[in-house]
């Protein structure tokens, strides 16, 4: 890890300020080559962790690239525990890109995604939960999800998990005390009390898990698929939404060349729209990518927007789509209300009785607002109070919680079956360890300390 | 005193210093593996002495004894010869934590062990106080005794117990002494210091011994042994094992006890700060218990015989370092001890021990070749913990001399592995006692299957006898055969079967079930299916127990086996012992310091060192991966 990495650490095109960041032994030297300070000749003399004013200059042609503030952060007291340089320039695409290019031309290499965090992590700067939260910060698509990530960084997830571990520790200490000190006159362990504590753990893990899906959505964006037969108005719909909300980040090629993912943001709700617009409007989507792929796409979706053309009767292809979305979260758009209707809306309502139906004329921008309102409605409906709630945003954390839940459920089952304590303990302990892997601390001495502090033991 | 005149007293492969529980196992293992072995003790009468409680086994400890036995050690066989009461603890709490705990006739235990040692080929037993360990170029060369005898030795095992600079405290009185009134070893500590080995002080305590005739047993609860007695040694299992049992008694302290202690607390050296040693939390003095748990109205006191040929009774639960006169007063406040006569007073004892993190998992010193440490000198407590370490040190001294790989049991294989890994990896801040809670894999490390787990390993290194090995192999085969048979015997849902199940309080079956599947039901035992299993042959009890446990807990055992597989992954990632961790970039400073101190032999061991974070472990894994790639590249060049 001796080389120096560089990257743009702000989203392109969004902010007023752009930041280019470098980490590694030669960061300051590299910065020196492209920086002309007003008062500071050599960045090696720049005060640690203080901003220095000057210009980024391309040494090739002495052209000024941008007016910047630059900060030199010296190891080991930096985010990565390496030498770091941060260059604050004007926002927008041109300046940041040019500065990054200059850094790369003068000895740095482009950082891989998450590499700053990886270095921080490998240099012992972050614990597991924190470092993954930082990765989430990097990936966070919107302000609201950023807030959740920051919360986690502050340790609110860790704190919640530690609360649950506290209950488990009590259970473990009690079980083990009665096992290892069976001749001391300790209170007999009553299975009912044990079950009660187990149920508390189960509930709290479930609560955390409930937030996990919303958490994932906040991080990755709602996986949204627009479905509809050719010429129904899918492209216009996407353009309408994009126009209003401005596509951010970048286009990421999908799994086939025909599918493209767009990230947009509706009032803080990030949407990852799987855009099938790349499929020529003349082609049948299902035919083009195959029924299985279409079904897979639909299954993976958090939200489906199905568009129907009311100027024409329902076709076989419409029915295929209805079949696909029957059991999914979907919003139905009846498009082209500006044209005469040849469409049996009631029949559709019968086929999809629980779906919200919105009449639109996308061409005239009618109904797009209602669509956005409905999306917000469906996923927040006031339930998610991001500011105060702990939200599980990380897949690994979620997986650990799922494992923990399974283990506590198994132990509750064992308690109800009146199985012996040594069996019950296996699952309780596994549950405790699953949670410990979220916050990164599972130390078996804890159990002994708890035993000795709470029980009068020793013959 | 003039200059000590030295003479050459003989030449040995392995020299064991100390004849306690660690020393005995070490010396026997070494001699049985064919090494010319010398055992030195300060007093032949203290061989296999039990200076504190008169019992062997208990939770966790009983597991150790079974494991020692499975590997060809002596403790289990010896206690089976000298046992005067036997109980299986925790029978209601599941098979993994069943623990055999027996009362010993202390004198008999000593005499029987001494006989075994005296009869052992390749083993010389000699009384003598070692005052110096001779080391040249970081390799041990021999030992010197106080009387000038120099013994040449290829390997030396230190098993000195609590004798090093032993100091006894009874109230304001304190004096240099070993346990039980034996002389302390005052000079050996300095020899260790000269070798650069740091010493620290631990303490432990022992209650008073009182005269049997002065006790009013009518006020106490009698505690008889089990009706059906199980031997400790696997070698005695298929025999009709019977012992004459004597009872123990249970009584309680009174409010007066508490009052006496509170009034005299200032006279305890533990509270006045005179004792510097650290005592064990699980073995507190009575004054400790009363101070720490003031709400508890009464504390248990067990009265246990010290042997069949003595009237000395051990008063379990009332160890104390209060002055003798206060001790007598407080003992007399205990129900049934109103007129008690003291024979030996309670005391606290403080002694030198090492920080066991200077040892490898073979129990060899990290830097001094062929110098081994075992037992309480390593900061452990208990006869069983000592014996287990003695056995492993003995085996590894032999393997070192042979030039073979060390014998290391890991945490998934044995409680012995847990014990040694804990000591050398984490160290200990108090005398270390085994508990089942220390094991991550309790359900697979049971006391009933120690032979199935370990005997083959003991056989491979040449310690387990052919007889024992064949016995275990036969047992394994019988268990597997019976398990297979139970899978193949299938019952179909008919009235007879379902009535039978109903009589056992079990739900009827609707499809065909094997007997194997039926035994999985919590309310059904192997025994209870006899009536619907006409082809069943009568099998020895130990086989029946194994069969039932393996079926009933199959699900849990499988879970643990999966965990063990995970655990083994990191254990297999070996770290070289000469690795300088400060050369690895990315490790935290604390990790570098700890890793350089402990020198773990695998990433698994490293992960258990406190202060080494998951991030550090990732760095180590990345480092090993880098090294592997470098090696590969070099090969390709």
C-alpha cells in the first residue's frame, strides 16, 4: 500500500465545491508539482491540517486550472493514517476532472471504489461496522440516505446491537453460571424467564430487520422497473421523470446491453430505474429478453411502473405484463388520456384489484406529479423517521441479523421443548456472536466477568 | 556458606522438577514414551499431594481428567483406585455438561501414585531441591540441586506448583512456606529471573481442617454419593466398578458469621493490602463472599472427609486469611460446628508464577529451547489443570528430543486445547480454572467421548497402550454399528406402535419411522424403545450412552461441527514464530506489540489475542496472501 491514490470525492455536477483527494506517501509531493501557493512556496512547509490558498497549474503549459484551497494532512492522524491532500476547487465537471487528471499524470493512480476506506480499515483506523458505513457514505445516493449512513457512523446501529447483546449476555451468564457452578446455591434457572428474555431479543432483532429493507433502498435506490408494450410511452415517462428530477451520478450499463440503469431522486427517495428503453420500441420486451429474464427483472424490482395505452384494447402482451406484476408492488399508469379510449379500465381493475391506478397523459405532463406522490406514499407513508431511527443499511449487517434471528428462534424452540441447557446455550451464543460481528466485538471473557460480578460463586 | 561443591549426578533425557499433579503426568508420559527420565521433588512425601480440596473433577475439570485418561495419562486411573465418593454433576442440564466429581482419599491417592511412579521403567524418583536451571546458548542443559548434584538433561520441565517463594498468611501472621506446611523453594525463582523470565505473584487459599468428632452432623444435610457409580478411567468402564462410599455434609453460615467477619475485616491481610498476589474469583475467601454479596443471608458450607484413615475433615467454602482466633470464632458460628476443633488453620498462600504468554502452545519456552513449564507455575489453579499441562509438556519434551512436530490440541479437539490456548494466548490475571463456559464447542467436547476424540492421537505418539487403543477402536465400531442398525429398523403406523408411543407420552406416527428418528424426540430414550426393538442386543452402558447422545443431539452436534470447520480455516493459516510483526505495514501499534509478544502460531491464535482487531487479522491474511504470491512468483522465475 505504498502507492498514492487519488479520486474525486464529491459527486460530479451536484455541488458548488468539488474535492479531489489523495492518500499515500507521495501525496504532498505530487500536490506540490501542480500547486502554486500565494504565500506558501512549498507545500512541505504548509501547516498541517490548515487550508492554504493558491492555484492548480498545469506544469506542462503553466495554465491555471482553478483557484483552490488545499489542505495537507500528515500521517498518522488522518482518515487513512497515511499522508493525505485535499484540494477544494470549484464544483462542476471540468475543474475536478482536470485536477484529478493532473494528479494522475504526476504520480498518483486512480483509486478503486472504496479504496480510501479500505486503507483506513487496513490501517486500523475503523472498526468493521464503521468502515462499512463509510463505504455506504461513499455510495449513498441522496441526502437522506447520507443521514442514515452518518447515524450509523456515529454508532447508533452499534449501540442498538449492543443493547440486544446485553440481554443475550445476561442469558448466557445465567445459563453458564448454573452449569459451571451447579453446586453453588444459585437460583435455579427458570425456563420461563429465559424464554421471556429470548422473546425480547427476537423482537428487537425483528425491529431492526424491518428497517433493513428500507435501509437497503436508501442506499442502493429503489429498484424500479418501467414495464409496457412498445409505444406505450415508457421513454416519455422516463424523460418526464428525469426532466423534473435531473438524473444524477451516471449511467451504469445493465446486465444486457439493452438495459440501462438510471439513478434519480424524488424528494429524497432515490430511485434506480431499470430502463428498458434501450429495447427498440418496436420490439416486444418479453420476446426480446425472454420470459425468464423479464420475470427475474420483475422479481428483483422493489417497484414496478406498468404503463398501458388506453387508446388501444388490451393485447396479449398487456396480459403477459399483468400476469408478471400481479403479486408485486406496482403502480398502474393508464396513459394517453388525451386520446379517445378503447380500453376497458374496469376489466383491468378486476385483474389487478389492489393496485393504484393513475390516469396520465405523459405527453402533456399530466399525472407525473401524482405518480411521484404515490411513490413517496408507498414507501414512506410517514413510517420512516430517518432522523431518529436506526436503519440497517448494509447487506452484511442484514445477513448477520437474519442469522441472529434464526438462532434466537431456534433457542426459543429449544426452550419450549424443554431441551437441556447446553443445547439452548449453543443457539443463544451463536446469536450473540452473530451480533458481535456487526460491531466487531465478541469476547468470551465477557460471560465470565458477568458471572463473577452477578453471582456469588465459589465453594 | 562457602562455594557449593558440584558433582555430576547423572545424565537424563528429560528432567521433571516437581512431583505434583503436573510433574507426575509429565514424568510418566516421558518415561512411557521411552525417555530416560528423572523426577526431582523437595519432599517424596508430597508426591501427588492434594494440599487443598479433597476432590478430583467437577465441571470442566472432570472433562480434563477424562481427556488425560484418553491420552494415556494416569490421573483417572489413580483416582479410581482412591475414590471414596462419586457424583455425576449436572445430569439434568444436558450431556455436554455432565461432570464427574469424586472425593479422594488423599493419602491413598498419594500412595497409589507413588507406587506407579516407583514401578515405572525409565523413571528415577529422587528427593532434591533444584536451585538452578543451566542454560547455554538459549538451550537447556541440566539442573543443579541444593546439595550440589548436577543432572545433565536434554529437556527440563518445571512443575513447581505453588512452592516458588511460597508465603503463608494467617491474619497478621505471615511466614515463608510451601502449601500444607512443606518447605518453600526459595532459590529457584532467582535462577528463573537470571534467565530473563519475569515472575509475578498469585495467591490462593485453603480452609481449615477440623476434627470429625467435634462436628454435629445431625444439624446438617447428608450428601451421599450416586447409587450407580461411574469410573473416571475409560479403562475401568466395562468392568463392574464399585467403591465403598462415605458421605459429605452440607450446612450453612449464619448471620453471626457475617457479623464476626465484618467486625474483624481490618485484620485480614487481603483487606489491609499486605497480600500482593492476585486471587481467583471463583474461589473467594468467606470474607470476600460476605463483602461482595452483602445481601446474601447464608452461604453454603460442605464438610468433606480427607480420607478413610483420618478424622480430618475439609470445610469447603470457608477459606479465609483472617487471624486464627477469628477463624475459630467464625467457624463456630456455622450450623453444626458450634464446638468444632481445629486441626489445621485456614490460610492464604502467595507464590511466584510466570506469565504463560512466554510459552508456545507446546508449553516450551519461546526462546529457551527444551525448557518446558506446566501447572500452577503457569498461572493455572487446580489439580486437573496442572495434570493436563504436565501431560502435554511431558509429551512435547519427548517429541522435541525426537525432533518431531509438537503435539498440540486445538480448541475444537479438547478442553486441554482450550486450557493451553487460553494460557499462552491470552495469559491470565488470576489463577486460571477450567470451566465448560470457556469452550466454544462444548457439545462436541464431552467428557463421555474423550476417548473417541483423543485416544487415537495418543496412540500415534506412542503414549497410549495397545490395549487402550484396541478398546477404543472396538467401542467406536460398536457405536457405529448400532447407529446404522437403528436407522434400518423401521416401524410403521399401526395401533400397537401408536399405543406404545402414547404410553411414552409421545405423539402417534403417520408415516413409517426408523427407531433412529424416534429417539430424536425429546420424550423418547434409547432404553424406552426396547419393547418395539426385539432384535436389540444388550450393549455396554457406555455404548448405549454414546448412541443416545449422538442421535438426540445430532442437529446441535452438526451445527458445532460446521462452526469447527470455520474455526479450523484460520487455525490452518500458519504464522512463522520468528515473524517480526513491526515489519508488516497496516497493523495497529497495539497489535504489533501484542503479536510480537505472543508470537502466535496461526492466524486463528492471533485472532484470540486481546487488542488484535478484525482489521489486524485482515492485514495478516493479506500479508500471508502476499507472501504466498511472492513465493509463487519466485518459483516461476
